[in-house]
């Protein structure tokens, strides 16, 4: 009743090609964005912003990046953590090497350097496919992390090997460093997240995205109809790594404040991969939903016993959390292998027929 | 269809669930948040530490009714020794309690690095006792961080002093081969600059061997040790890395009494898995070992009703348990010192910071608390948040740790120079103006 596109006639090509052709979708999206920009900074506590929402948005950016590569272009990658590390370490080197450089520019440049590294490690993708490619990207994960740990230039020769996000301001507002408020950090990350999502959504429904999907579905057929594999695959690696690089830089500057290579280890790669599998491969929305699921559910499970007034030892609670979380993932994949994005779609279908389903 | 519906409901639940942590704490109590790790790869180290901390808080509450009559409450948060979870725990706990978190003990060098910049904004003092960022000993730059009683760099100098004495004088170290086996992380890299400076001064050859996290795989490391045949091995390890290293050392028949661990590589869980082979292995520490001190008897009587078995089940008298006790002495006495200035009520982080900075643990006070001979008198000042406390060496005899040396004062002039240089570098990178301690009240 509420959600029905009947009567929404398209009179121009532009309207027909809009990202969200249905009026209600647009309203819903703008409402969410307005809520995220206006209401959340007003009502959320520092714990919520700093420990829950900021990392969630950062991982969502990385998940969008990986979904472009794995979900759309079909190239399985286990190097997400390493590409995030490239972003973080280049942002650190750029920010400390050129203190006058605008920090937003630093983030973008660190995304670009991650993209270049992504292209190099994407080169084998022309010859190796599937799980074998995953192993090749695993090499990126181990090599890059090893390099950041062993080459002191990357951490400015300090004794501990830790990189620290220096305080930087833009137009008089502290964006990074300990004195930046949780609200400004949140808004900065949110802006990157929304712009990144918008860009990705447009990319995947355009010519490039169609090339990627053709390659994913059958690369030989794609080649026969005239899609050049190498540039398209490398482009997927570059753009995916760009997203991961920006996410890594934000992880260091807006969330952690200081980091060592341990923050970008193989488990980060797995975590982001699980996000897109749970969320839905080949869906931008799925990347966001998956990130929310993987990041929020453990936090909820940690706090749930206290919410209902149960107090239990922390170790028992942690074990319980791991068990529940694991079984929920299994349950989800059994009931809906196509991920949360598919569930969302089913929900929308149902909503169209509500309240008179047939 | 029903399954799909269930799925839909679950999705809605997962996406939209607000999880607001509840605070249920009576007013008028001092709140000490505890970041612990009772699960994960480092749990064997995390559990005794946390138990020691708890038992001392319980003892104070039961024996003295808290600190000057103000009860202490604490809340645990599980970090799994993971920096991201550590930050989440810190954010969750920093505002709890009647007056907010009094002081925070991260129990991980990685988490300490994260918290130092945050804590100065939130006004919560960070106490990283014998770990964390050594440069934080310079209180003019690191106003909110404390490394008392002693740090990695002090310990490294104490190592050199100790082996120098074993050889019959520091001048005899010339040409000796010393190998450092370290955990390849911020923690493990800490002693390297100090050991390098000392190697130039005393002429020993320093070899560095890194072991990557978590440290189960050390075959190549020990192959190199075999080739190099070092005169001494120092180990900066943590968790599973320690026991693997000790087993490997035994396997190549390295003389165990020349293999010395940092104070985080010298707990029961490190040596027990190696069994008899670990006999003779040494480690540094900055407090007594065993359960023969007054405070242990008081804990046994007050908390466990004299039941030694129950107490031992809670790690009573183990190395890291004891370290938990020592840690809490610093914290609670800092709170007591702060109360001397601000009155007997729940202390805020800001007030406890002042208490930490003006903490003077005299021998008299320690005796009164039951810590006679257990730890050394110590003093923290505004300039010096470390104090260069003395280091002592313990040895594993196959069944228990025993103290085998005298107390060694670190070469604090050298350490202090390095600390100040590193702190100045940090201040410059982060636009901090070091404060003038002569103006502090």
C-alpha cells in the first residue's frame, strides 16, 4: 500500500536511468542519510560513535571495495588487510612528510597508492583464477605486512614500529588526532562512506560494471564478445584497492589513532570477506548490510546479557558470543545463501503486496 | 516461506538492535575498569593477572572497607589482547562509576599505544606497569601516562649489568655475543635502541632475531641461534612464543642459565610446558615470587578462608598473580594519595592522575599494606613517570620460580637520556608543548 510504484511515470531518459527509480526508495534513502548526518551526532554517545559506528562505516567502505573485486568482477581476494595497510602507512608517511597537505587529499592519495599496489598484485589474475588467485593475493597479504614490519622507513624509524595519526585540521576544524571530537570523526567517515557508496553504485551499473559482471559470469564468453580481460580485471583491482586504501587510512586516522601491522593482519581480510558473503556478493547494499551484521552482532552479543540484567563472567560471555555468532552465520547461509541483500529484496517484494498478499 | 520470514526478522534484529550498555553502580564508590583477556591466545597470561588484581581489590574492600572508607568497584571487559576490542572496552568503561574511570591498566603494549593519546583528552590516567611506551616515563610530555616502577629500557640495562657481573665486570663483555629474540611487534621492538646504545659502549655484538606473532613457528630462529652460538640470549616474548622458545632452546641443548627472559617471559605457564627442560631458565622481575609474603597470608585468610587449594586454583602466588597485586598497590595508593588532597570521596581520573604523580610508596607504607620485601619503595614525580625501579632475577628450578640475584638498579642516566629524546620527538610530531614541572602543584 505504502510501497508501490504504480503511477510513477517516467517522462525523461534521466528519470528512467536514475539510481533509485522508485520514489519511496529515494525518500527512504534520504531519510537514512539525514538521520545519519543530523540525528545520530545529536543522540549518540561517545561510545556509540567511537567504538561502534566509526569502525562500522570504515569496514563498510572496505567491504564495498572488496565487493567490487570479488562480487562484481569475480576475483577472489584475501589481500584486503594488506591493501588497507598500504593505505594506512602511505597516509602516515604523507601526513608526516608533508604536514601542510590537506588531510582529505592525504586520504585520497593513500587510496591511489593502494590502487597502484593493487594493480601490481592483480597482474597474476589474468592467468590464475578462483581459489588459486586467492592464494596469490594471500602472498600480497603476507608480503606487504612483512614489509611494513621490517622496513623502518615506513614508521619513520621510531623504536616501536607503531604509526601514530598526527593531529590535522581543515578549515579550523580538528579532523584527526586525539583532540578531534567523536562527532567530527564520525561525520568525516560518514561522508567518505556515502560518497564511496554512490560512486560504486554508479560504477557497477555502467559500462565498467557490466564488463566486470560479464567477466565474472564467464570470462571466455566475455572475451569473445570483445571485453578486454586484462585492463578490466586490473581496473577492478585498482578501484577495489583504492577503497580498501582509503578505509585503511581512515582506520588509522579516525578510529585507532595509532596502529602496528597487527591491526591489518589476515583476520581483517577474512572479516571483510565474510562481510560481503553474509551481505551478498555483487551488491553494494549487501556490503553495508554485511558490515553491519559482522561488526554489530558481536557487540550486541557482548552487551546483551547486561541488558537483560544477567551478569556472567567475561570469559564465559566471550565464548558464548563466539558460539552464537558462529551458529548464526551458519544458519544464515543455509536459509539465504545469497546474503542479506537478497533478504532485503524479498522484504521489499512482500512490502509491495502488503497488506493483501497473494 | 516461514524460514524466510524468520530470516527477515533476524535481519531486522541484527541491523536495528540498539545495544546500550547499562550502568548499575551505587554512588560513592571508586571505579577501576579492568581490561582483561581470559580468552584468546594470551589467556594463560591474562587470567592470573586479572585474578591477582581482583583479589587485591577484594582484600582492600574486606580488610579496610576500601580506600579510606570509600569502596572500590571494578568491571571487567574482555579484550582478547586485541587492540580494536581494547579500544571498544575503554570507550565503554571510561565514563562508568560515580566519578568515571579512576585509572586504566591496558595490560597490552598495543592497547597502551592506542590509549595514551585518547586518555589525555578524556582525562583518564593510563598506568602501564612495566610495559607500554617507555618514552611515557617523561611526564612533561606524557602527562597522563605512567610506566612506574620500571620500563623495558631500564630492564635492558639491568640485563647488561647482570650478565656483565656474571662475566666478572662490564668490561669483560667486549666481543661477547648477545642475541635478542623478540616478538615482532611494538612490544618486542622496545628494547632494541637501548641494547644498541649499550653495545657501542660495552663492545658486545648484538644479534636481533624477530619472531612473528603468535610465535609457534621458531625453527629458523633457533637454527640461527645454533649457528651463531651466542654467549647469552635475551628474550622479549609473550604468550605461546615463550614456551616454544624454551622448548627449542632445550632441544638444541643451549645452557639454560644463559637464557634470560623479560618479565613477561617468566611466568609459570611459560616454563611448565617445557617440563624438566626449562630447569635453569631465568627471567627478570620487579617484585618477589611465591606466596610467602604477608599480603598473601591476608588474602588467604580474608578471601579464601584459609583454603590453600581454592586459592591456588585462582593462581594465588603465581608470578603474574603477584604482578596483579603490585599493580593494584600502585593504583590504590595513588587514589589514597589523591584523597589526601581532594577528600575521601570517589576520585575522578584527573584527581588520580595527581595522586599517581605525587605517589611516594615508602617502605613503611608497604610494610603496613603487607608488601614487606615483596616490592621496593618507589617514588613518582612530575618529570619522571617511571622512576627507574630496580630489577631482580628469578630462576626456574623445575617446580617453582626462585629469586637468584640481588636487586639491580638500571643504568638510569642512559635510559633517561633516551626517554627524553624519544619523548621530545613524540611531542614534536604531535604538537605537544612539554609542561613546566616547577609550576605543578
